[in-house]
């Protein structure tokens, strides 16, 4: 049985049910016995973002309910601290490491150590680069995240029919995160033809990944960059019509900048992660959309993978081509992201139990 598939089919079961399913799966498959005394080390990037707190909690509960001992560590977005945290877990003889990397190129040394001890390594959400010592990748279709953001913009501005031109500014995530490129490439493939045709105009001229990246995915960094863009390129009374933002924390930083610069009506602004603050912004008309990635499904997929590997079986994967880490193509299980705005947040986020209506005030 596959926990993830069951979850996808019902679509509405909560984290506790996923955990129960994981537990049932483990015992049915014999993984329950296999997991006796087995330890999992989970390394998450930061607690400053709501999504990683949810990921950590979902993973911990799901693994514990499947009979594993869990060590869960956060490293405040400091790559060297994450390396130390993983070294400590290797020293504690964990059987499995589940890692959402802060810096995708910083882990080769510690993962070589892990492989020396036969520890299974799962790259969680973010691929780990330049090492042979990563076994599987559990994530979402990262290119599609960008496609959904780009398509939302094209439709919101009716780019195929409206005369335009519209002023757009572009933001991307951290260069240390492998997902950043996939998100941007997905969105840019949709938007670039409109830029070439002159229907979208990037007044700042900043279109390369290096120019538009946001260190540590930090909203404050994005806010400062937006402030600079507004004062340098929009001091002639012109307005920003649309902002491509890759993640809700960055979107909120951009919105703070726009508000501070006198915008009373917001441009079209994208996002990702369906963080509660941003869903409230969507309801209030400040942010236009977000891309929802169900962290409960990602946790369930990861538990499935680990149970299979430790049981001596091949875990289910659905992509064996896309994620070349510079050393090998890492077999992946990719889940589907979903575009969410004012029109469907109730159905997708609230009715599914992902966000409690009370949290939205
Ligand atoms: C990415 C992740 C996004 C977002 C971002 C900032 O790696 O895929 O969903 O959370 O990090 O935390």
C-alpha cells in the first residue's frame, strides 16, 4: 500500500490520518518490524517560515507513528550550522537522513560520512547537488510551480488581448536553493514571449537570476530591493502593474515596500506556500495568488520512501530524468502544486483541512 496515493485519492484527510496510514502501511508491509529501533534524522532549514515548521511537524509525527525514533533539527538558515547538525545526527547513528538543504552545495563532506555508515539520504523538497551520496528526492513539480505563477499573471492581465504595455518586476529565491532556477524558468517560459513582444516591460532591466535572486528567501531583503527599484525606476510617476514573486514571505516583503511607497491598490503579485499570512492577504486583495504545496502529502511520500528503502524494496518514484544533481540523476517522486487565489482558497485550503478557517480570522 502506498500512503501517498491513498492521501491523494481522498484529498481531505489530515496529518493525523496520514500518520495513521503511515503506521498501518508500515505494519502491513513489515516495515513496522523493520523500523523497530530505527532512527531518522530530519534537517529543516529555518523556523522563520511557517511552511518549514509544518514540514518538520508533519514528518516527525508521521515517522514516529510509523515506529521511528526522530531527531528534528532547524538551523536558522545558516548552512554551516546545518552541516554541524547533520554531523551530530550521523554521530548518533541514524539510519536515515531527510534533508531540506540550506545550501545545496555544502553537504558533500557530511554526506560522504553518512554513506560510509550506510545511512539512506533523502533530499526533501530541495535537491542536494554535487554528491553521489543522495539516494532519493521527494518534492513537488518545481517547474510547474513557476508555470502556475506565470500563467496566473498572463491570465490576470489578459496579456493575449489587452493592449498593455504593463510594467513587471521580477523576484527569485535564494541562489543556494536548487528550486530557485526551476521556479523562475517555469515562470519565465510563460512571461518572456510577452516581454519580447513589448507587452510586458521590465523597467529596472533586471532579468537575470543573479540580479533578481533573494538571499535566504528573506522578505526583508526583497523589501529593500523593491524600495530601490521604486526609487530608481519609478520616480517618474509610472506604476508597477505586476510582480513575479516566488514565495509568500518575499511577496509580503514586496507588498510592505509598495505600501511604504504609497501604493493603495496593489499590482498583481504571485506567491508560493499558502502561508496563513498570505492567504489573509489574498482575501484582503493585497496578494493575488499563491501556489499551494500540501506538506502533509510530502511528508507521507517521504515516509513511504524510507519505509520501502529500509525494507529492502525500491520506493515508488515518478521522475527519473529531471533532477541531475551534477553527479547523477536522482530518482524523484514529484507531487502536484496547485494555484490558489480568492476564488478557490476556501475549497482547496480550508475544506481540505490544511488551514483552519479560524486562523483566517
Ligand atoms: C523552497 C521551497 C518553497 C519555499 C522556499 C522558501 O525551497 O520549495 O516552497 O518554501 O523554499 O522557504
